């Protein structure tokens, strides 16, 4: 629909609304409307039995005036000047008919007399403003006259809250019908709006994110309240509200409906809800609503504020809806028309009816009764908007569903085609491997085993491709079974044996419990194998420790195969959808745990056999899958020849593998993967090259091995259950640096973000799956050689640093030898011998080794101390306490620098010298070494840096030894010192294989 057409439609709608109102006013106007003169009204020509009631307009007599004969019109509005008594004689000309008077004056106390008889008195005004009253059964006198006497006693409003005074006269039947119709129409329209507000609120509750629906429901609810409290105050027939609260509710409802309609339009059709002009306007409206509820009633009754609020709000609403209709389409057109109808109702009721230049007859017609059609049209348009929106949404959903179904078919076809295409090269690989095994007689047993392993991996991939093909065939109803009477026992045993290697890698026990003889089942052997394999494989994937029980039983018609595991279990919500395609459950941690086809296919295959596949599980307590198959009618089946199981074949091949492979390296590798086949491939790959490789399938076993043994390289699979390879790498990096223990990550994910996450976690290398063996070997060798090169350089540097002999030490030693040559030749010879031992130990090639026996290190210390004792004499005392039963290895040149530091910096500065204590003892599985002196101690500042003073830069110091021990042992020196009281240095070395090995000897 083009913009011009929309404009013409909107214009035609506005014209129809206006014409409809004028037609309504025309039919509500009586055919004859007499006018009173001098307190007399001649109504003899009016047939009240068929005519509308008439307005008692014209001149009434004012009986309270100074001149009782003064005539004046009945006041149009109830105000202070209207207080007084008014009389009117109505000449009907019929003394037998019954007449009635309709009177509306909301804010006044009124008394009405007819022929000097009291016919009405206003009740207590504070109970609430009065509703339009119908005084019926009025009778004329014998001359056909009815003398009305109306007295307005008090005015309870103010100049800002005037109410129209309206009097109508007619037959009792006509007045009752008009009064009932006016109140009934108000109630009906109010009830319809209330229902509309309720269902809009229900829609909001169903979809809380659609806040516009909530604003709409509040706006319609306030409109309903405004309808039943204005005009004839139809609510007053049901609920007696006090005058103050009636005024507040009327004003609040009008302002509130304009505000919430504005909120609805802004939120639904614009993006201006969070912009400051609208927020400021919202604050003004909210403040005015609070003002209407809390301010004194005299300050509330200003109609000007309501008029401004309505004008501002509905002007913005109409502009938003108009722009939406013009720019977007026809969807918002009914909503715009509904807004236009609501604006028309408010404009006629609040604005046009109060304009001073409007004809009095038209003003009387506007205010004479409730006009229901604008609100009704608005309601119909609102309903049309929601229904159009619903049907358009439904149509869009149907179109999207059709597109999704088409894409689903394309996806299934793509998977089927891809699976078929992959089957050809895969089976070619399997056949070629089998051909090489059969034809090549020169292959050794290890090569044959590797080829068989290739076949096993290919077969596993073939199962996955078969699942994809089966899903497509099932959806197209093309899958056909070939059932026959068969024995299920060999099938179950063979399937268990085939998967047992996976259980062994995960340290999960598989137990089979079946009777000695089982009845035959009527089933497709290939498909039953597929079902049982899926059941067992699913149990193994989600059982990280514990056991799996395969229990077989039978009754008169069915055979039952139950797989019970002690795994992670399945919650009730997941059990309801676990058999759907591509569903893996919310508790699936690893992305490598299949694609969610196995169980769904198995259930459908079981049902195609006439059986069932059910699950009984509890979270964290394991699961039990039960397969039922129908028994065969003919139980006579020849037993197939017994074939070797997978376990037996694997064991036989393993025994033939040459056990005396040449070990060309002492490199140790620790590998973790949740796939047992991948671990077997890694093990065969690296063991053939002389590596020591240890494989585990759980993070717990991995970390346990890492704490007990020394490894040169870690291979970690990224996608694993319970913990990812990234997290495991971060845990390792808390203890080992990049150079100390390289880590290689394996993953099938090749996104840049995944690679970055791996390096950020602390990995050294990243290899994509499927793994190229040559690439893997090359990367592993490169990392190990780099690690060894770094370690070699560190050892050489440390040995060179620690092997430095200070020139003044040589000079002092030679001077001591020269002195002893003239005094005591025996002591000189002994000193020369110890000096030679010292030099030999300092320049020994073993200093580049990682560890040496503790006795060799102690020999160097003894030689050094002997030389220093000969030099210092009684100023240097040495005390030894060595537990000879404690044998361990220690990094070379560890103790001698510490003893030298104690002598030169701890005791030499003391005038009377001191004593050095060297103690070695055993505490459980730890060797503890103490080097104590009673020298001058180490200042606090220097102690914090674990180094000697900066002035003595040529000294080896404590920092180098501390760093070396940390690198090799994981813990450095523990230094306790007090200035002037001496220093104690403690070294703790674990008595483990790691400490006792020397990898470079």
C-alpha cells in the first residue's frame, strides 16, 4: 500500500468518525424542543410515548430573588452563583400519563418538588458525587400541569471543577430507558476494555521481555476506569467513592492513560526510550501523577493540567503511529486508527465540549450523554492490530518452518552424500592395510600390529559414517532389516572384548552376567551389534571410574540386555530427550564425546525389531540402559564356529612384538588422551624410537604421575572430559616453566582463537588432528633438543661460575705452604695433598652433571676447610655430624660455595674467628643438610635478596646456589640469620628416584 493511499484511508477514517458523532447527536435530539418563557413550558404538542426526552431550557422563575417574579435560565454549570431555587410549570395537556425528570448536578445538594410534593433530595454528599438520577412517576394536576421546584442548596466544588447541570423531561419509560442505556453503555465499554487489559497483561506475563505489552495493558486499564467514572459516573451505581477520591481517580486515569499509551508507542515503534528528551518527559508525567494522588484536593481540580497532558501525549503518539504507518507498512495502520479514535473521543469530551465559541445546543448534545462508538472503534482497531500481528507472525513462522524443513532435508542429503564419499577412500585404506598384512611376508610383528591398529581406527570411523547414513535412511524410511533367528551370546562377548581395551585405559572394569544358555532372538545381527556397541560405548564415555555390568535375562517373549554403569548419570530433563538425534545431554563436558547419534539410532533400531530401548538413571549415581528383543519362534539355530576375540588377537600380536628394541634415548614422555586408540598410536609411535612414554586417560592419573616421576615432555589432548587440556596446562605451569617441562597440545580445532588460547595457557607447541606422525615426531624432537640445550647451558654456566677460584685464595694458600715448608714439612705435605684434591674436584668434568654422590661433594668441602684451617689456625673450628646411612645425590658444587661464604663473610670478619657446623640427617623420606656458623650474620637487606653484598661482586654468593636448587629440586635454600649471632642455611632434598638419578653419566 502506497503512502498516498494510506493518507486517503486515514482521512476517510477521520471523516467517518466525525460524521458518526454528528449522526448520533442528531438522533439523540428530540423532534420538538420547546423553550420555557417566564417559568412556563408548553409541551402539549409533544408525544412523549414515542419522542426523546426534552431539555428543560429557557427561563425559569427564581423564587429566592428579591423580586420573586424574576425569570432566568437554569445555570449551565454547577458553581457558587447557581445556588438558589428555580420553578418551572410544564403543561403536558395529558392528566393521565406518568412523567419523569432526569437531573444531573454532580457537585451540589439538590431538592426537587413536583406540584408542591417532595420527590427527591440529595443524600449525604460526602458519600460520593451523585450519578444522574431519574425521578419517575410524576403526575400532573387536573389541568395537565406539573410544577417543578428545584433548589440548589450548596456547591461542593470550586471554579476549577464545575459540572454541567442537565435536566430532561419525558415519559417515565423514556427517561428510564435513556438513563439505563447511558449507564449500561459505559459499563459495557469499560468491561470490554478491562478484559482487553487483562489479556494484554497475560501476553506480557508469557513474554516478559515485551515491556510494550505491559504498558499497553496499563493504558487500557486506565482507559476503562476513565470511561466508567466520567460523564454519567456509572461507577457510582456500584461503588460509593468519596468526592475527593472520585476527582483524583478521574484525573489520574486520564493523565495515566495518556502517559502509558505514550510509553507503549515509544517502546514499540521507536528507539527513543533511553534518550534524554523522553526520559525528561516521563519524569514530568510521573511527577504529575504523584501530585494528583497526594496534593490537596483544591489544588488537584485544575482541568488545564489534564488538557495539556492529553494534548502532549496523544500528539506524540499520533505522530509516532503516523510515521510508522507511512514508513513501515500496513501492520501499524489499525493501531494508528485506534489511536485516532481514542484521540477523537478525548478531544470531543475534554476539549471541544468546553470551547467557549461552540454552539450551546452542540455543547449540550456533547455533554448530554456518553458517546460509545469512538471507544468501540478504537477497541476494534486495537483487536485488529493484535490479530493482524498474530496472523502475520504465524505466516512468517510457517514460512520459516518450511525453510528449516528444506534446509534439514538438504543437510541430511549432504551428510548422506558426504558419508558415502568418505566410505570409498576409508574402505580403500582398510583393504590396502589388509592386503599388505597378507601379502608382505617380510613385515615384522610390530609393523603388522600397527597395520591392524590402522584397521581398528578405520573401522571406528566407519561406524560413525554408518550412523550418519542410518539417520538419513531412517528419516526417509529406507532402512531395511534382515532379521533371522540368531544366538546373541557370541555377539555380546565379541562386542565386550572389542571395547575392553578402552575400559583398560580408563581403569574401568566390564563384567558380563548372563546365564549358561540363552534363547535365540529374531533380529538382524548387524543391527543388534550396532545397538549393543552404542550402549557399551556410551557407558564407557561417561564412566570415568568404577565398573560397567552387562546383564542378560529372558522371559517367555523377550530377551533383555541391560548395561549398567557407575558413571555421571542423567537428570530427568535430559532423559526425556537423550534419544533425539544430535542430543548429548547438558552434562556433556567434552566436545569430543560424539555427535549425539548413537542412542537415537539404537532406539529406532530396537523399535524396528519390535523391541524397546529405555533408560533409568539418576544424576551422579550412574545409568542403566535396557534393550529388549523378541524371541525367535524357531529356536533351532546352528552355532557359528568360534572365532578368536579381539582381546586374544591383540594379546597374541603384542607377545610377538620384539621386546629388545634398541633404546636410543632416555627421554621420558607423559601423554594424556580420553581416547584409548589415540594413546595406543602415540605409544607405538614413540616407543619405536626409543622414548619412554607413559599414557593415561584421566587428569587425576596424569597429575599423580607428574608428582612421582620425572618427565621431559608432556603431550596433552585439548578436548577431554571433566577438564580441558587448557586447564591442565595451566595447572602444570604453576609448577614448571616453559623451558623446564615443554607441553605439546593435540586438538582437532584449528581456529586462531583456539591456538591463541593454547599458547596463553602455557603450551610450547600445538599440533592439529588428524596427526601427521612425521610432523609430531619432528616437533617433539625439536622441543626435547631445545630443552636439553638449555639445561646443558645452564649447567655449564653454573659449573663455570662455581668453579671459579679467587686469586687471593691461591696466593694465600701458596703462602701458607711456603711458611709450613720451613716449620713443619709433614703439615706442608698434607696441605699440598688437600690443595691438590681441592683443585682436582673444582675442575672435575663431573661438575657439569646434574647430580653427584654426597660423599664427593663432602670431600671437596673437607679439602677446602682443611686449607682454611691451616691458614687461620684456631680461629676456624669445624664440627661435623654426618649420618653415614643417608646416601643421596646432590647437584655438584652446592655445599662448598656455602661453606666458603660462611668462612669469608661470616667468620673472617670476627677478631676471634668462630665455628662452622655441618650436619646431615634423615627426616622420613627427606635428607636435611644444615650449614651453621656463629659469625657476624647477614644484614636483613642482603638476606632478602639471598646474595652477598654488592661490593663483593666476584663472590659466588647464595643466589646462584639457591636458583640451581630451585630449578633441579623445586625448592631452594632456607636461610635464617641474625646480625651478630650467626647464620644457618638449610637444604632439603627428597630421597626419591628423581634425586638419585644422574641422567648425564
